[in-house]
């Protein structure tokens, strides 16, 4: 029997923001008790990565199971408002995707939450494999007005504008619970569902459930550069965690929890108020803090509780894994770059070598992770780190191991040569700089 699959993606969550990754309690108590319970009852990965240190490129990889750099839209860092009327800046509907291939394998499919892969009529969730969509098309919106950075209303039911009063995180959680309840009978009868639950939390603006009065003050600049705090940020995570707890309880009440695979992660590393300890950097950086993220898998029927894996993996590997588990078939013309982690889910002691590569137009960054070693280039500076001993990337071993540096540089160049170059008109959109706050 195929499992139901729920793929939960948080937005800009730091590596150590969750209790199960060493995060500290907030003034109000535990930040993420329900997510921590999923980790305790399932499998936690310590060295899992996002396909990019910024949101929309990672989402291209999640959907296609391939390196995002093959697609023009994914070369934006990230997609911004100029994509709204574009016919090129988005996920092409003719490409096979994780939801489209799971649908072919018999799954009902739905996306609740953030899309950020281009706008209709050229692009959209319903054009790329989802039967249902409720959420936002943009990269971020106000949690109360549901308006984007441009001031446009950006909450949709399918491809139609939808107006609803409510704090967005709660609205998405309620929709996810309702979807599970609506699909429960069919799932028990043999038709599983694939639910993508892509929260905007804890992405800016820094609004908790009790901060409706903040919305008018940030309407002109959702980056919210003069606001926020660690406390409000932790409360935003906690609101998401409460919703995930409600979703798990709905699965339990419907008798579906044992046969549902829940995967939880973030689209990239943390931003201003996040805790990435012991990692350095964050969103937009190819240092570990920008790309190493939480990865949790919970499936009582198949995954033993309390497992920890040190297997290297990235976003597209998880999408490939879900396709494998769901019985979907990769398209022969678009073979995945991701690799299946099914064996690791069964036995966390299993590990295999997994080379991983990244590139960014921002600061001309490059990175390759191979085993314990990481090659990194930022601006004109090259580094070599032994991540197993120095996850904080403070001890540059480039001069001590020049042969290894050269070999890893060559490996990156060989990989890069298989992909289209980054075009000059690709944009880099930075929400803030050192003029707004000191550098990390």
C-alpha cells in the first residue's frame, strides 16, 4: 500500500531554530514541540542541505528533482516582481514534476502555501501537477493583509483571487487539516494523497498572530527592516509548529498517521533573527548557514523512531525519494539529478558518497561538498574546509592541501560546464545590506 505523503517546507528557517537541532527555548517555553516530536518519532538528518541558499531556486529543484540551474527562472536570486507578467521566469508547465508524476502514479495532489515559481497564465501550480492550490504566488506576503511587496493582493484559490480574514500561518494550517479530513475516506480506500504544505513562516515581515497592528506600518516595505525581534521570530515558528501539531492530530484521528510519510525542511538557511549555530552565514550564502537545513522524516509504519542519519543529501534527493516511495516513474527525457534515500530511511546507518554542487551569481559564489571536504569560493577568495572537524568554516586548509583544493575546483568546473551559464540579465535581489545592519 502506498503511503500518503506530506512535504512540509518552512521558509528561511535556521539550522538551530528547532529544539531537535539544539535550539534554545523561548521566553514562552519550547519553540517547536510538535516538530520535535516528529523528529523523536522518526529520523533526523544532521547534514542535509537545500539546493540553494534562497527560496525560488530551491523550489525549482524540489519540483523537478534536478539541479535548478537548467531553468532560466531558477537563475533569478530569487524570482521577484518582474516575473509577474513574464513568459520565461517560471516553472515551464510541460516539464514533468514531482506532483505530476505522483499523480500519474495514482495520487491526489495539492499545494497549500507558497508557490513562488511564476505567475499565471504562463505558470502556476495547477499547470505543474497539482490538482488543487490554495496559497500565495509571490515570494512573501503580509500575514494579515495577504498583500505582496508590491501591494498586490496575493492569496489564491486555484488561479482565482481569494479573500479571507486570518493570520496566514493559521489559515494554511487550517486548510491542510481540512484537506486531510476531506481526503481521508479515499486514502483509507486505497487512493493516497500528496500534500505540499509550504509555509511562509518564519519569513519576514516579523508578525506574530497578535501583531495585526504591524501590517499597516510595513505595507510599503515588507522587509520590515526596522522591526522584529528574536522573540517575535520564535513565536512565528511556534505558530507554524502548532499548525503542524493540528495536522498530525488530524491524521491520527482519521487513522492515517501510521501510513503517512511526513517530511519537514526549510527552503534555505536562516535570515536576520535565526539561529544557525554552529554554522556561519545565512540566506544568500553558500557557507553552511545558508544551505544546511533541518531534514526530518516521520513514517511510523516504515521508519524506526529516534533515528539519526549523517548522510549527505539535498532538496532534489528528497523529491526523488518521494517519487520512488510513491511508485512514480522518472521521465526518460528528464532524468533526476537527485538520488533516492529509501535505503537510509530504512536503515540510518547506511551511508554513501554524495557529491553536491552549488553556484550563485551573488558574490560569484561556488561550492562543492564531497565527503568531509568542502570547496568554497566567495568573490575572488577560495577556501577548503574539513566540515567534519570545522562545520563553522573558520580553518581554511587551502594552502595545506593544494592538491585537494585543485581537484575539488576541477570537479566544480566540470559540473558547471554541464549547465547553462548564468545570463547577464539574471537579477540578484537583496532585502538588506550592511547599510541596514552590521555584517554577520
